[in-house]
């Protein structure tokens, strides 16, 4: 889940630096108040003690506001989901810190908005280059905090960095229009201008990708950005979205939301089974099933059902290895926390109690409380929880269907619509189904669809707006019409 909205202006006074006594810097035995003169910028990069295999210098604990590393009044622990070990205590920013960050960002925006497109492009390109230079360290941080396999984390960093590269180029392509009106002595000009400060809530499952594709677009457009990583929240994605939408509506702020989905994965009788199985593996088990575009429901036509289930089960047993994300060969790390495991467990037990069959997996993994076996269920029906709730875990439920119309109806019987996938070798069917699926993104004979060049987003309650592509930068721009008279 990712949610972000914009704050157009702020009349608050200029953010003042904190007194030197409040600043923290590294010292023997841990972190503490500095004595003497204020620390240098290098000293302000405060670090936490890291677990084995993760250098302590990679863990920063303070918040970053107005170009300074600042301590917060409270902290919260970040744990390695694989081992349960504490990675460190991180600043828990509240309302005062958030307001200070917005003030600082708005003050920066007042000058940043005038920065030339070429200079913005160069700065974003530099950020891209820095990510590439530090990709291995960044991947280690993700694996430690998220649990995903290190190779997958490395791929995420590259994917993320490419958004910065893309928007560094798009920064120089923000074009307007000249409109010839019916009046002979008038000309109309349409400008695109940056909307202002962007406040962003990023997800825990793909933090670097979400940050860079949103922040890169914002900075390319001329916005200054406040970023807040989202920890586990008691709110559902929809509840949190309703809260933000309500508050944004009070002052008519522009809002863009990406709220996850319930992605259908349809396999028609004409499909190539091996190709469909490969696509299912790629779509379902990235980050142990914890992505918003993971296939959540597998709809398989009767004529090909048994061979697909057999091939899918064989591929899972052969290719998936559960383990610590830092261990060589691991393909499936832990889930983010025990609540996530409990949800998968609940979906499996509910399905089995209503007649589903466990083909493989089906229970917690012996490695620890945050691990769950990659699971394949057959004989699944629409009445089961896994058919109408997003599992967000390594569970693949298979529903058998008879006709194309039935499959489309099942796929569209949801109040969300982010991604959808289907496999078919029938050209006419491909066009029909691609147009009829009520989702924002469709994979046709393809299980991996995300790309910096293409618009990422959904329909219905999956959200508003698009990220990436030439359309992604529009979320951060306002149109201004200028009429020239007396010509």
C-alpha cells in the first residue's frame, strides 16, 4: 500500500535549528547528547548498532528535517523479521516533527521551484548514480528490515534507481500547449507548474521502489518532498485512505493513492501450461507474496486445470527455498511479522474447512514464527476468504471455471482492481479479456508487468492516479491557462 498527498502552502514561521544540546552524535558506548560546539554534518549522521552481517554504519536512527539529522521525542524498535533481532531504535516522529518537516519543505520549495529543468535533471541523475554506487549496501538494509532474499532486494534497488533515471530525463520534457481560440486578437497558453510540497506515506514491502518513483517524479516536477516510511498500522488500507481523503478534501488537496489489489490470474484452455506456470511463479512468490500486484486468485479453465495444478506444485517444490534472506539460495524469506503469518493461516484454515484441498504447504514453517510454507490450494470457491480478501502471503488458491464469461465475472467481482493476468493463445480472446478486466494493469502471457516506462496504478478502490511513465509526473503538476489579448 502507498498513499501520498500534497500540502499547497504553509504560513508557519521559518524552522529554527535545535539547540546544540539536543543534537545527537556517535560516542563511545552508544548515542547521547553532544557536548561543546554543535557537531559537523558528518557527525550528525547518527548510527545504530547493527546485527551480524549488517554494518552498523548503514543504520541511521534520527529523522532528517531541513537538511539536518534531528532526534525525536520518542523512538520505536525495528526488528529483523527472520530472527526477531532488534536492528535499532528509530525516531518515532509525531505531529510537531511532521509540521516542522512540512515547513522546511515548503521553504525549500520557494527556491526549488525556480530551479531550471536541466539542473533538476542533473540532480536527479546524480541521485541515480549514487544509488547504483551503493546498491549492495542499500540491498542489505532492505533484507535486514524486510526479510526478502538479498538478490531480490538488489533487484529492487536497480528497479528503484531506474525511476530516478527516468524522471531525470522527464524533468526536461514538461511541455505546455499553444491554443488558437476563435478570437483573432487572442492567444491561449497552457503552462504546467509544480504543485508544491508532497507528503508521502510509503509501504514497507517495496520502500525504495515506492520512494524513488514518487519522489523522483515530484522533484522532476519541481516539488520538495517529505517522506515518511509506514510501519505496521492498525488501519486497513481502505480505512487509512478514507481518513486521508477526508482531510485532503477539507482543503481540496490533490490526492494520489495506490491501495493494493486482489489480482486475478486466469489460465484459459488454450494457454501454454509451462508458460502459465512460469508466470504464476513469478507473479505469486516475489517477496513471499507480499506485493500489491501479486496474483491472489488463480482461475483455471476445466480442460487445463489438472495439468496446471500439477505443474504449479512441481515448480513450487523444485524452485522455492524458505530461509533467511541473507542466506545463499533463499527464494522465500519471512513474512513481515507474525500478524501477517496469522492472516495466511486464517485463509488456509477457512478454505480447508469449506472444502479446499492442500496440494502443497499449508502450515507455518519450522524456521520461526514469521515463516509460512509456500502453499497451493485446489477446489477453492468464491465463498472462501482467500477468494475475496488480499492474502499478502505465499498462498496460491486455484478456482476452477468453465467459460470465459464466468472467469471474467469472477475476476471482476471485487471492489478493487490494480493488476490482472491471463494466459491464452487465442488472439480474439486476448483482446476481449484484456478490455473487459476491471483493473489498471493487465499482463497477457506475462507475470511481471512493472516497468518505469509504463503507468502503474489501479481502478475502483485500488486507488487514484498513476506512477511511472510520462503520466506519472502529471500527478505533481497543475495546469495554468494564460490568455494573451490585444494581439
